[in-house]
C-alpha cells in the first residue's frame, strides 16, 4: 500500500531534484503531496488486467551439472510444453535468460534477479508453445546483456564449443553454445548491438537479427526500446526458418511494431534454388577495413564470397562511409538509453503496450541490495551515462537518435543497387578466456568486436550471421544484410549456400548428450 510522505521525505526528494524549500513551503507541499498520493491509492484495490497464460506443463527443473553442460551454456533445465501441435512439434527450444517464461526463474545472468519468477510468458515463449515447441532450457548470458565478452555472467564464463580456451561471445552466448548439445534444436537471443550475431559468428552457428519490430519484444528485458531485437539461432537454415515462422508478426502488446511485413520463411527455405544466379552482393568497403577488422577474418570472409560467386552470385564493391562512424551513435544511444531503462526499472516510460508489474520490483530491489557489488561494466555505464544525463541534459542521446535516419538512409541507398550487403560479422575471432584481467581491459574488450554488427541495430535492417568461413580452425561469421523485411530471401540465400557447401568449421560436432530429466548432481557455481 502507498504510504504517506512526511516532511523529511519531501525535503529529501526536493533536494534530490535541486530544490530548496523553506519551512512554510515544506508544510504546504506536505498537504499537496498527500492530496496527490490520495489519487493513487485506489489503484491498490483495482485488479490488474490478467495476461492469458498458455496452457502447458511447467516443470521448473534444475541447474545443469557440469558433465551435462561442459561449456556453461545452461542456466536451468526446465520443461514447458503446451498441448497444441504445430510447426514446432518435436522441436526443443532454449531461451536466453532474459525471456520471461511463466513459472520459471529468470535471472538475466545477474545476481540482481535472484528469486524472480515471471508470472506471464514473453510473447516469444507464448508463440513457441502455441506452435508445439517444448522449452527445455534457459540459457546463460552476460550480466544484464551489458557485454559481448561472454565472461561477465554471474554464473561464470560461457566457453566456446570449438575451442574451450576461448569464450562464446555474448551477450547471447548460451544461445549459441547450447545448439551443440543434443536435445536443443533452436534457441532465441536478444540483440541490441550484435548480441545474437556475434556469438553465432564465434561459435559457428546461424544467428538472425530480424528487421526491427518483426518479432515482438514484450516480456524480454531490454536495453533501449529503440534498439531491442529478438531472433533465432540454429545449426540449419530449416530450423532457423521454423523458429522465425513461429514468433514473427504483430502483437498488440508491443508498440515497437510498425508496418510489420511477414512471409512464409519455411517455404522460402524449402523452395530455395540450387544456385545464386541473378543475385548481386555488395561488399561493404568499410566492413572489410583492415584498420578495424583482423586480416584472418577478412581473408576467410572473402573465401566465402568466392564460393558465392561459384554459385552464380555477382559481387560489386560498395562504400557506406556512415558505417564507419556509427560507433558513436550506438554508444550514445546505449549509454543514456540504458540509464533510462534502469532508472525506469525495466519498463521505462512514454509508451503504450503491456507493462510488466513484477519485473520492476525485482530489478529495483536488486539494484538497491547489490549496488556495491554490481559488475564493472554496469558501474561504468551508470557512471558515464549519468554524467552525460546530468551535465549535458541528454544532448548526446538526442543527437544520436537524430542521426539514425541518415544512417538508415545510407544503407537503404546501398541496397537499391544490390540484393544484399556482405561483410565479416565480427572484427575479431573468439577471445581467449582470461580469468584475471584489469577492470578497464575487461570492459573495453567486451565491446571490441561489435563495429560491424551495431549499425544495423540502429538502422533496423535484418542481418544474418552465417558460419560460412573459418580461419585457423575457428569460425568466422559472414554477415548478410538485406532490405527491411527481406528475411525470407535472406534465408533462401543461406539455404542455397548451405546446400552447396554446408557450414564451417566442418569439424564442428555436437559436444555432449545432456540428460534432460530432473535429477540431482554437481552443478556449476550458483549466482553469488
């Protein structure tokens, strides 16, 4: 229940707002405050609208044992299965641990959310269950999705399936690694700067960041509502298309979705041609810049492009100068946008749609309880984001948002002359895992691979990382960027390539057969 404000409260919050009140003003504002709060108290007795929950078996499950999960990809084995058959019948799905699943603990890879259990499903989880899928795992991720390093989860580092001395990439690292486990066919991650595509690239799987708004984001913890994307990861184009088919499309709860255009993605893959004749690919000069991208990744991607030529694709060189300057726009949007999201306790303000009533309480209590123990990455964002907000009055956030249309227009202009744009997904291959690292180095290296992926989160264009190349045995993602809502054509392209050459590295095999039944056993370390 809403308690009254006393004069000490009013004095405290007035000072916090930069106001000085004398004793007479304090007394007057105490009267006004009580009047204002009295208008809110009836809300306490009004029932909140219920969110329909898909009828399903919901087994909360347990933490994975180390033998089942040698790369630390799994937060929790669970069993959530609806009673409908559909296109995903028989498919077992894992969700990044920031997707709400009713009745299943959600931690976002962070100690801030210990004990939090969502009451309703994210729209993605709801649609997966309605399509016949079984949700079998929640997947490890960097703490609150603040890094791409895969070494900042409260559950420990997520290790690369190809080389366990390296990390998986993040923040959706568990979603990429779990695809190497028997019993998981499709996973879903979230992407605000590359967090689906980067781990897909480093782990040698397919990862799709759809067009902005194609997949509803309701019920997924985000960073900035103007950047939030959710999408599937898989080992085959068939499974990737099935995953997208199940979740794409407009939902009344998500205001991000404007003029959404869907297609039959499964048919696009099924009917994909055997060659790429008639397709023109633009090689983005700035995305291959050796000053920013390691030589091995450039050469490996160009080898994949040569294979595309052998299938009949025509290639041309394209320059998008704005691509090279998008980093500042991305950082300004992320820094202050995330501050607003945190201080808005996950929901934020100024939008119409479905607000979560339990998540903000869990986040607020976590921030209050663990403020001294927050990860350095989060502390840095809080410090710098608050500085920009307080000293420059959100000027840089506003300017970054105003620059986004010109960046989008630059991509649109390039795509008028080609079918797709191509570049290496990430600037470097998978990082070596280092347990000991200075705070500053760990923070900076957690963002040093996103130069090619972050621009399309700003523009909203769909982008697909394909495991079409490798260098020295490590996967190198080849990123395909298409016009808005061109996912069906992109998937058909990927399927044609897959049918001719398959994916790299060729030696990448499943690495374990985890048992999914509930049982006791040794587990990875728990969240502190």
